[in-house]
């Protein structure tokens, strides 16, 4: 993932998941890691770009989550962000 500041500086961050996973779990893990990193960098606003329409739609409340594991990821994601954030 890449965090880009308003002045154009970039923070590149790589994560490795040490467990078997699905694409959706990988997308949530990446999203959570990015949100946590932005929080640690004291970001006041954030625009999220993610290639998983499902995950972003779930976080924004446009799609329901039926998988119990993803419900936990969604709760963590919502705990790190507000709905007023712009997401793509």
C-alpha cells in the first residue's frame, strides 16, 4: 500500500500475511493496515483507493456482510474510520 501526503510525499508499506486466506480477507487486512498506519501518522482526512468494490461497499454500508469473519473485519474498519471519509 502507499500513503501519499498532500505535498506528494509517499510512504510505501508492505505486509505479509502469515496464514492462508481469501481475497476478501486479504483486502480487509490491507485496508486495516493502511487505516492504522494513517492513524499513526496522525492523518486528519483520508481518501481510500481499493480495488475491492465489495470491501469498500461493505465499509460504506452499501452492501451487507454475511460472512461472520468479514463482520469482524468490518467492525475493525469502521472503528478506524468515519463514514464521512471519501472512498473509491
